[in-house]
C-alpha cells in the first residue's frame, strides 16, 4: 500500500501554526508511514524551520504527488501568498488571515480531487479570516462550505475520551433550539460510522441529555423526552447501540472509565469542557460527515506565545496520527 499523502495547512502565520508544524513533521517523517506536505508559503515554513527545526530545509513543490519526504527536508506546496517580512506576529491581521484561508481552500480542493488522502489543519484566527472577508465560524463551517456538505459534525478525539457535537459555535439559546430528533439521530449515525472507520466494529454510543439530570422526567425541561430519547430509539431500531438521554455529568465519567466509545453532546461546552480537562494536549478536532478526511489541533493560534519557541507540538502530532489512522483505513 502506498504511503498516504497528508496535507498540513499552515494556519495563521502570525500564530503558533508554523512552529508546531515544523516541530511535528520530523517525527512523522522518522516513522515513515505517510508523506506529509505543508500547504502554505515556503518562505514562512523555511523561516520557522530555521528557528525551531535546526538543520531542516524546505523543498517547494507544485504537485503533492511529488511529495517524497526525507530526513532533514520538509515538502511544501508553495502558495507564495505570505511574505514573512509582512507577518505581524501575535497580531490579528487580514493579510495572514487571507493566507490561512487560502491554505485551507487549496488543501480541500486537493483532497476532494483525491490528490491527497487527508487534511490536518493548524489553527487559523476567526477574526483575521473575517477581516479578510471570509465570514465563516471557523474551520468546520468553512470546510462544510467548500465541500458542499450540510450535515457535518465536530468530533473531539483522544486516547481515552471522544465527544461529537449536535451543535458547536452558536449561542446557548440557539443550541437549545437545535436539539431536534432528526439532528440528534444524524449525529448518532455520524458517530457510529466514524468509530467503525477507526476499526471499532460495535461502537458503544452514550447520548447526553440537554438539561440537568437529563431533564429528570420533564422536571427540568422537555427536550430530553421529546427529542433526544426518540432519536436514541430511532438509532436502536437501525441496530446502533446508542443509549440516552444520560446525565452528562456522570456519563462522561463512565466514558472515561471505558463504558462508552463516544459521547454525543448537545452543545459546544458540554463536550469541550471535559475534553479539554482530560485531554488538553492530546485532543484532536475531527470534522465528521465530510467527503474528505480532516483533523486538526484542538487549540487556537495562541498569539500570547507565538514566535517565542515554546509552543508544544504534541497536539499537532496527535492530529497527524489520527489523520493517518483514518486514511489508512479508508477503502477509497
């Protein structure tokens, strides 16, 4: 089997994306299982390598098929779109927001065309992207738009805990409105398919309730009984092992102890808080439901430490590892 090509988008050059990328790639090249290639400006990558990957050089490519990584060399699909002299480190700026946006666009097009096996994204800055004229809620919404996909889901994965979200970057009021039977069922199905792709033949899916104590038989709200429980019953009728609604506070403890392979959560913080508590360094952001494979670091641009050489690449390494596992098991 040929080694899959994994495209790594550089993220916002004013943040820690270039640093964690050049720190993580040498380990992946040493393993020898994939062909990583960076999507971004080769000058930015070389500047980062000079500072944080001593002895490593950059080779600019025009075609990802030419990727042939070797010790001491990082392959870059050179977009020629970001002069390092114009990068304002740690600052929100439309210039670097546009560069980050274009890297995602180019990598997505390559993935859709089957020219790369997966995408791993370094962090972009939403405000900078908005200043550049691209009004998306982040990577997930942007990728859904680029792929023409309406039903896509954010999943956070780690060695001991996973959570997939019914809704993400919306207000709490809007999140409550989105807890509907069809959407919850679609999220359960997506979770089941994703776990099977990871090699889990009989996924065990815990479904969180929306309200405290999963509503406690309508004492604290009706959404759990009217929307979530019927969705779980629908999933069971399809042969999916999904149990809920469960009180989220105790269900996450059960998941951590191994009872559930994934938790379906109803809104952003219900999933993000436990995941970032348990797996802040190892957590990986996965967009489930797209026609392409996409993983990401589960941290932001970290402008407060950008350019200082102290950014930890462990999250980027985990994202690359997760992307490889999905690509290696993808029958397509």
